[in-house]
């Protein structure tokens, strides 16, 4: 047997009660005062302070990172395949300025023969210098002041354009 739902009681209003209810509905809400606004702002601030920090992941990370072009700009492309120590350099992990500088680098021997840029059979270039020991890894920053890839590319481009300025005497070595 199916259960019957209980009937809702009917409410009858007198005309005076109906007029009061209608008047209450039509009455505008009081305008908020500055005290109300200050209290609301204090509540909002307190709620924001007590929220746990949001964890960064691939879905809520900032859209424009260091490797992405700024809005309205176009990221340049590598004109040739570029390797560093035999590992291919991807446009995803290079900034626009680094890509432009890598496109200008020419094959040759630089920094007194320490850095070699080799032209590959596939028309790409391979930038190589010794990095096996700690003293080899520290030679670029200590002796030549090269810390970043941008510094390295700037040095290679400048040395290719003006080799006499960067020539190392054999007596100095």
C-alpha cells in the first residue's frame, strides 16, 4: 500500500494581513552604512587569512612563465637543430632571447679553445666544453665570467665578430 503524503494546511489571510506582507516585500532594504561595510571587509579579510595556501600544480600554475612569450609577442623558432653536450635543446625550455642568440652562434673554437661549436652532419650545431671534473665546470665562470647560456652565447657571438680582442697569448696559458 502506497503512503499518502500529508496535506499541507491552507493558510488564510485577512485582507489587512495580506496588505502588511505586501508592504514588507515592497519595502527597500536599508542602505549599508560605513560600519556595515567595514565589518564585512573585516570578515572577508579574516576568511582569506585562514584559508590554507593553494598547492601549485599543472592546472593552477600561472599561464605566462619565463619560457612563454608575453601576450602579443611571438616566440622565435630555432633555425637549426641545436645541441649542448650532445643533448638537443628544445624551444620549450629556452627563452626568446636565448633562441635569438643561439641562431646567431657560428661554428668555431672559442674561449682559448675551451669551448667548441661543431657543425653537425644534420646542419645543426653542438656546443661542447669539458664538464667532467669540478675544476672544468668552474672554468667558465671563474676565468671567463660566463654563468648563463645567454652569457655564453653573447661571448661566442662577440668572439666570432672580433677574434683579435679575445685572442689568448700562448705565454699567458
